[in-house]
C-alpha cells in the first residue's frame, strides 16, 4: 500500500525539482542584453504612444459569467455519466446543483448582467 505513495512522492519531488532547476537555469544561462528598446512593451510591433482608453467593465463581466457557467456545465458531465451508479442520492444532489446554477443564471439575467448596451 505504501509503495504506491512512495512512487507518487518520488514523482512529485522529481517534478518539483525539475521545474525549479529549469526556472533557475533559464535565468542563469539565458542571454542578457538590456536596452531601451527591450524595456518597451511589445504591442504587435507598434510603439505605444498614449493610452487609447479603458475597456468597459461589461467585457470582463461577460467573461466571468461565461467562465462560471461554463465550469458549472462541465461539472455536470461526470455526474451525468456516473448517474446510474450514484442512484437516487446522486440524482438529488445533482438536481440541487442544477437548481443553484439555474437560480444564479436567472438572477444574473434579471439584474441585467447579460445586457450588452
């Protein structure tokens, strides 16, 4: 039983050590030629002159709604595939989750969260 955990622990230690070594190796071995041109932000080759403006909050709001409800829908797939093994308690828990997601969606819709104007 503990042999499987030892193998997992060795795997995690090797992965962490490799990540640390590669991160520091890129700092130590990478080329360093600082200059004024390299200090400028890269914007598709165009040198920024002045800020054009700010993005409206609605772009971020719609993106956050998409992420939240997308993750909720993705969480339903494993539940739906294992529903036969979960039985009635699993069905009720999944339906409870669906009710919460639908109520959150309805609340966001009623508050105008999806309005683009």
